[in-house]
């Protein structure tokens, strides 16, 4: 069941340093194919540079690398969870931009 995740936590980890890094944490109910939308300007970004993804097989304990897909349209970054096949798992993404 793919769905839009609307309760993610987003933290601006490197404010005002020329480059930006956001930490995005999904709820523990995220499934492969769910999406997270981030308005880049809300975090002082105009350009999306890259992403690293992790899936929590066991929350905050067993963590595996995941390969989410991304798209940017009208300044909104959409992250689609995936690459691990996990269901009902917390996802953590590091988003890089400027």
C-alpha cells in the first residue's frame, strides 16, 4: 500500500554553511513505495544535490542501506522509499542541497 507520509521529522543539520544537510526520519510504519515531499525553500535550499538512505529493520538497532528514488518539481523534492523491500520500517534519509 503506497501512501504519502505526512508525519516525517526533518532537521536542518548544517544551517547557513553554504551547503545544506537535512535529516529526514519517517514514522515506523513506512512501506516501500511511500513518498515524502519536502519543499526545499523551507530549508533554504534551491538545489537538490544528493541523498543517502537507511531502513531500520529493527528500530534504532538493525539498520541497512536503502536506495530511495527522488524527483524535484517546482522546488518540491519527492523521496520514494525503496531499495530494501521492508514494510512497516522507519526510514532515515540524509538530503544534501544548496
